[in-house]
C-alpha cells in the first residue's frame, strides 16, 4: 500500500519511507555498539511494533533473539481503565538478559512505564526502550527512552505499524488521515 492507494484518505506524510529506513539504520548501528559482546533480546509490543522490529532487526549486525508482548490499558471504547492487562506474555525467560523493548509510538508513556516495571521485576540484566515515534506527553512520565526514531507533535498518526480501526498499518511511511476518515 502506498500514498496513491489511499486516495483522499491521506492528509499528509510526516515521515517518509526513506527517512524511516535511514533512522532504523542509524539506531541499529548504535545498538550494535551498545550491545557488543552482550546477549540481546528484542521484545516487540504488539501489534504496532511489528514493522519497526522487523526492519530494525534486519539492520542489526548483532545476533539477537526476539519475542513479543501484547498489553492493553483500555476498558470499553477508547477510555483507559487505568488497569494494564497482559494479553500475550513473553515465551522467553528474560532473567539476566539484556532486553530492548521495541515500540511504534509512545503517546503518554503510562502503559509503557507499567510494562518496564513488570519486565524489571523478572530479573533482566537490563531493560531499554526503542520507539519509532515519541509524542510530547511522553516527557511527562519518568521513563528513560534510550533510542528515539522521531519526535512528533501530538497528532493522530497512521502507517508503519500504526493504525486507525486496524487499517493503514501496512503503509511504508507515517502520516495523518484526512478528517473525513475518522470524523463524525
């Protein structure tokens, strides 16, 4: 799927496919240096991190294992319930492992903060975070994000794993939707 396939649903492209590829390459080079000689486990947060983790892992020159988690902090609709639930847990034991948590976007950071605490309780050697996109509210939470692809304003974005109503994840870029797509 590309911009032409979206017709008038696409408002604008914020981060191009080439920018994403370049940034993943840069971050992978940093990770290769930071984890040289260390056992690395990439943990993707489903569903959004699928594209990020796949592309990042292919750019690494460092062997790594991969696993996935899915969490939810929403009750009915789009209102947070305040309770985080693990929908899919890790299959790999992370005790004494170096964990790199891979995210597509960090909005408020509240759920991710809970997830980092949960993972740290399992005795890993380290837990670090890579997110493709960080939004302004993420700065309000005490959460150390080691690798950031891009900082974007607080807009609703789609593409490169990010969805609206489970659509648009397969776009190779990150953009915004035209108001008629989600408007009332």
